[in-house]
C-alpha cells in the first residue's frame, strides 16, 4: 500500500521522545506565513482541524494533516518527514529539543499514482 506520508527513523525517535513528554500528538503541514512551510507538531487537539484539512496518514501513530488547497499541489508526492539540527517553527514542540522537523518529498511513480486513485 502506498503511503502519502512517511518518516525517517530519526523523525520517529523524536516523535517518541515528544510523545513521552507531551502525550498524544498531531502534525499539520504548515502552508507558509510565520513558520514557513514546515511540518508542525502539536499536542493532539491544540490545533483545530477544519473541514478543509486533509489527513494524509500517520507517522509514529500520530495523525498528519494538510490544508486541502496545499494538498492539491502536493498530492502527486510522498512526504518524507525528517529531522535536522536547528530551530524551526516556534510553535512546533520539537524546537526546545534543538531539532526541527523537515519535509522532504519524492514524486509518486505512475503505478503508485494509480493505486492512490483507487
């Protein structure tokens, strides 16, 4: 099965650390503004998900959302959530850990796109 969002081992380790400190989490792919275009990690329920948000899947058993207008541009790609050293979005939980989540991507193959259409 094709997944729209996956995470590196480093990202999964950081997610586990954050779950241990903050409890259940959620992600939302920021579409710009204050924190650029970054995957933002929040305590579950701290960001209100609207009917224009699309759930892409789960990473580390944590739901990952994106606004529909942004999804329309990214639907042909798989998002790969990774971690790098440095400060990212000031509203995202990982900032105090001296790390930040980063979205990488790759285009789906035609076969994968066909599977996603079903």
